[in-house]
C-alpha cells in the first residue's frame, strides 16, 4: 500500500458521509439565510411605506381559549369585537389541537405519540377563510401582519386559498409581498389555481418580485403558472417582465414546465393556450432539461396533440434524442394505452409527416400489444411501411378484449400475411419517401382532391389495405 493511501473502513466511510451531509446542510443554510436577508430588506421597505401600520408591535401571546378560536374559525365579528376591545392586542399565536399523530422525543431516550400541532395566528385563520371584516379588526388591534409561527405568513394563507380581499387588506397594512416560507416559497409561488389571479395582481401591485425564486426548485412564478396551466397568470407575469426563458434547477423553462405537467383530457386546451402564449413571447422551443428532454418530448409523453402540432409548426426537432436515446415517437408510443382519450394517433401522424423515425419492424408486435386500446394509432403507424411481414406472433400479441372489440380492423392486418399491400398504398409510400420530412409542407399545396391529400397524410380509414 502506498504511503499516501489508506483503507476505507466502515468508520472512515461513515465519517466521509457525515462530512458530506454537513457540507450540504451548510450550503442549504447559506441559501436560506440569503432568502431571509432579502425578505428582511423587502419587509423593511414595506414597513416604511405602510401608513396604516402601527409603529409599535407588541410581542405575541399564546391563546388556548377555544371560545376565541371558535369565533375566529367561524368568522364571528361581533364576538371578536368583545374579545378584542379597543386597547387590547390581537397579536396572538394559536396551537390548534388535533391533526395527525407523530412520535415526539421527550428526552432521556423517551418518545411519546402525540398530535402534530401546527402553530397559527388569528390573521392566518381569518385570511385563509376570507373573513375580511374580522381580519380588518385584528389588524386594527395590533396583530403582527408578518408573523409566521408555523412557517408561513397570513399573506401566504390568503393567496393559497384565493382570498383577494384579504390579500389586499394585508398588503395595505404592510404585509411583505416577498415573504419566504420555511419551504422557500413566496406568495406568488402559492398562486396555483385560476381563482388566485386577483391575489397575484395585488401582489405585483405591492412590489412582489416577478423573478423571485423558490428555494428547493429555483422556480419563478412563471414556472408555477405554466406548470399549473394558468393562462391568465402567464399573461399577467409576462406583462410584468417575467423572463420567459429562465431555467430552474432542473433546467426547465416555463415552456418545458407546461409541456411536462401530466394533463387530463379536459385540461389539454388550457395547456395549449399557455404554450401558445409562451411561444409568442419568445420561448425557446429547443430548450432541454438536465435529461435532454425537449418540450416536444414532454408534450408527446403527456399526449397533447394540439401542443405537439404547435411545437412542430414552430420548428421543433422531431428526431432529437434524450439521454435515454429516445425520440418523441418513443414517448408517445409508451403512453398510448393510458392516453387513448387524448387521440394519440394525431401525434403519431404529425410526427411521421414531419419525418420522424419509425419503429423497427421486428418490434411491431409489441406495438400491437401496447397500443391495442387505440387502433387508429396502430393504423397510422403501419401505413408508414410499404411492406409488412405479418406472422402468427402478431395475432398472439393483441389482447383478447381488444381483438373482440375491433375484430374487423385487426383482421385487415392479419390478412396481410397472405396478401400484399395495395398498389395505392405503395404509391403513397413512394411519394412520401421522395418528400422525406417535407410531407407536411408539400402535400397541402398539391393540386389534388382533399381526400387524396388526407390519404397521403395518413388520415385514418379504420382498416389496413
């Protein structure tokens, strides 16, 4: 053994692991301290310009009175006026009972099972429930507008629960529009549903940072809005100067974030609108994340045909590979069985018409097996081949239920084991081969009947011939 080496015993390895954890913890604490410093400076500025805020704030007390808590949770304004007369303080911390149970250390190696308690304040309770009158009373009685005993401020509660009047009221009384939670989120980051639009408007009017980053993922508000399919929020943030191509820690831009979000059938139109707006604002269509997933990869994975058409029309590369060696065509074929309601055949057709690579012929039985829920997808894909070597394996690959439900279609495929493809189809394949990746541009310009153009562009007919 050389003089400058040593044996990695289990103790030495554990020591190295502890050193690594300590360095990571130190790095995290430095980032958190930076956030809190920025938050403090912004809060100080807000305090200086807040005419309604008292110059002296009493230290918070602790409230265990269930009668007062009940008045807060029910929004009983008259009761609160009795409990907090003029000259009293509403600057309180509340420990609500109940919730989930967890093990808590009691010292001397003893643990006990107790209810998890999340600290809150009267402002949090009333702001999150939209009790604006009660909130106003509490602020007049000296409640600390930025108190966050549970890690979030009352402003976060109001925005998360889509309470614009309470949001405005808190901001008017000097609430910090850039306050950071323990999880590193600013109020704009918790505006995650359409009903929170008015809250976002008030935040921006009172100085919320349009480029503020979340601590864990480094998301901007634009990332959050795009990921949640919030078109109005996206338009609002762009008007306030949001950087459309800013990347987060995973390398995602807002466009990548919108395309990568799983989408139900009823949400497809929302995400299309978001992607369209981002592209009009200059979003980079070729941006990739850390795994080299482009927006097109992600749109295919989530089977949004309108977004795929939009990306292709704006120059997306149809055959770029990610780090797993997969092109967009791989992504859509993997999810066809789960996304049949999204019309995946439209995506496969668009990719092929833009020159996408095809499936290796030997793997076509696997396509029949995994895409059997969408016969139209199988039809489009098979019509991209001039010749098919159909064997008994093909029939064995199709699930029985799909075979019974679409007997005529699958029989048309299996019959090709004894019959060559039609001359019409061979002519189509020859023309498509000559045009290569220009099919989508050239065919629509040809002086041909519409049904022939559709045929050349792989329009579905319900059978293979």
